[in-house]
């Protein structure tokens, strides 16, 4: 079973940056497309960025041009670089297979954008 551990969240002012990490561990190495999901307060979880095993990336319109997803297969880690953060980026961020999450969810990492 794959375990997903997200980290790197925090409180940041509008316009700031954060870098999230998702470390994968367990008996099974994660292949295929991986993604970052966001759950804002009172809203459903949504996919905001994904990266294939070949490094092809896709983004939700709301984060395009501000977020960059990447993966280091040797370290079994996926990253999300978030720049020019806005209050509407606030939420708990999770990683999982994408677009359909097939692994158990990790605990996520809280991102709060506020002045």
C-alpha cells in the first residue's frame, strides 16, 4: 500500500510563494500521472495540477502561469511550486494519482493566503 505524506504548507501573504512536497512510501512505487488536489473551505476537492511519468504537466485555469508541478522519480517525490499566491488558493493540498485518486488520501498540508 502506498502512503502519501504532504508537507510544505503554511501561512503566506498574498503574492508570496510556497513549495509543497509529497513523499510516497510503501511497497508499491507510484507510476503514472500524479496530481495535486486542493480542498478549499466549504468546497469539493479539485485537481489543480498533474504531471505524467514523462513529465507532461497540466493545470487548472485558476493556477495556470502561477503553479509548477514536477516530480523526482528517484526520490518518489512530487512537488508543487506555488507563486503569486492569492487568498482563493487557501485550502488543504493533497497529492494522489490523477485525475482519479486511487490511493488512500494523506493528511494533506494546509495553505493559508492572508494578509
